[in-house]
C-alpha cells in the first residue's frame, strides 16, 4: 500500500528540475493534509478528485474509508473497504482489520470478530496485529459481559436505582454518600463488577488510598484485561507520583478502543486527569455525545482537554452545553479562567 511518505518521495526533485506531480498524488496529498487538520469535508473532496484522476489506485478510496470511520459513517467506510477487497483481493489485507474495527463501532460484534480473525489468519505478522489482538480481547470481554447480564431482569429496577444514585454522588465527588451505597450494591448484586471498581475509586479519593490500591491490584492480578482496574490504578499511582507504574499501565491501554461508550469515556477522562491532553483529546473526539449527556465528567474533562490543546472554540462550546445539562457545573470555574 502506498504511503504519504512514498508520495512525497516521488515528488522530491533537485532545485534545477521542474517537478511533475501526477494529479492523483497531488489531490491525495492535499486530502491527507486536510485530514490531519481534521477538515474532513475538504479531505473527502480532495480524495474523490484523486480517485477520479486515478480510479485504479486503491490507496485513495482506502484513505476515504478512514475518514468515514473518523466521522462515524461506519457503513460507508465498510462499503468502500469491501469494494477494495473485491477488486484487489488479498493485496490489501489491512482492509480486513479496518472492516472489523468499523463493525465493532456499530456493535456488530460477531461480524467484527469474523473479520478480525480473518485478518490474523491472512496476515499473522501484519501491521495491525497488536491492534487486532486487542480488539478481539475487547470483543471477548463484551460477550462475557452480555452473558453476565442474563440475570439482570429480575432485579433490574432495584439495581438501576442503586446505579443511578451512586452515579449521582460519584459524579459530584460526594464520597461519603457514594461509599455506603456501593457497599450495599456489592452485597445485593455480587456479580455486578462495576460497583467494585467504583467502590475502590471512591475509597481512594475519600482518603483510604492504600486499601483502594491493594483491592485494585488484587483485582488486576485476577483479571489482567480489566479496563476499570487499569484506569483506576493509573489515577491512583499518578496521585502518589509513582510515574513508572503509570507509564507501564498507559502502554497497556494505548491500543485499546472499547466498544461501550462508558469504557471509552473512562479511558478519555483518565488521560485528561493525568494531563495527557493530546491523547485524551483524540479519545474524546471519538465519543458519542448523545450517549453521555448524563455524565458531568464528559463535559468537564472534554472542555478542559480542548482548552489545553488550544481548541478554545470547542472548549467553550462543550462547557456551555455541560452547564445547561448540569447546573452543578455552573458552580465550577471554567478551564480557561483557572489560574
């Protein structure tokens, strides 16, 4: 697959020669430049021109599919990728991973697993090997969660009541009210794993740091794939300035892109909390706001992150939306007004 660097190399000439730039490559480089600036509409226009100039070059539609994925048009992305595979066969194996990733975003877990497995079979040492293995791990965990939720219907109303009340206090950092509720949840609903992690989180920030760390470390030993454990421990170690431990755990979540919005938000807010703003901003940009309007942390940390990376317009927009949704946020100082 042609890369942008290869395109640039083709266009390099000495100072005494007037370069000839093929139209397709010219449009492609313009499209990629717009993509990096997150001007997706403009990027798509350039790439469509590139495809028209050279309809046999699969790189151009492949890059278009990546843009469609970025803006959440997963079906459109997969249509393009499927056409590339049909036309060019196994010359473009990366398409299988990209299709799998799009199906995962759509919540079509079986299709995602099918294409991820196919990618590893056809390209066992491919460029996206690690990402595909991480995706398969997340898909497996998601299936386990669905299996664990079969018991949910009988006590659904009571559990939802506990969840919403505990969530209310956690979002407002009201640890003394949240902790006893979470303890009751763990007793009444021992299979509800999230309550255990939320309890450790509240325990740590209420002042019981050592106990919270010990509980979370034991859980991570038991479940090495737990996103909750890893994000909690990143926050705990960061507060205690144990930065080597933070770095190790950060590497372990770098290529993990969960299916569920709550887990996606957890990673994004964790990165923002420890001031990894650039990476956090990329994560926040992938979140579905419509599913997270009830989360004060979404508006608070997304606004802070946008401000820190220099996107003041977005920072103010997100903050003002948050203040409309949650009056408690109006009592806090906007990120750009902090000393």
